[in-house]
C-alpha cells in the first residue's frame, strides 16, 4: 500500500499521521469488499505501507484517476476541517493493497515523504 500525501498543505506531523491512518483503514476496508485476495496476500506479506509525497492536489488526483483506470483499490481522504485544514480538502490517497508492480506503475515516480 502506498500513501500519497499532499506536501503543499504543510500539515503537521500528527495531522499527516492521522490522515494516513484514515487512508490506510479506508483502503483496507474497501479491499476486503472488492479485492479480498490482494488483502490476504498483503496481510501475509507484512502489510507494507509507504508514504510518498505530491506537491499539488492535481498531481494527487491524476494518480487517483490513473489508479482507478487500472482498477486498483484506492481510498481518497477528504478532511473534515476541524483543525488545520479547510473542510473537504483532499489530503491523502491510499493506493492498494495490490501487487507491487501495479502500484509502482502509478506511484513509482514519486519521492518518499
């Protein structure tokens, strides 16, 4: 699973951690319903999660569109707006769990957070 974090929002470390947690749980729940075989493989393989960054909302949305077009499990998080971020701001995109090759084809160009 890859967690794509919007770096342009300048979220605090705790906020990033919370948003990544929401994305990981959301992707897991979606995967249980839609891609159970990929979830089992991910669970048995150590449940890897890698945080990467993008600099704009548009860059994140392009990854989201490409992942969806490739039928990859995704979870896009929109913040509730109670603390640092405006309501409905897209903060983190989880891609996967899915085979590494499939996830890397969409996110392999990104840098580590």
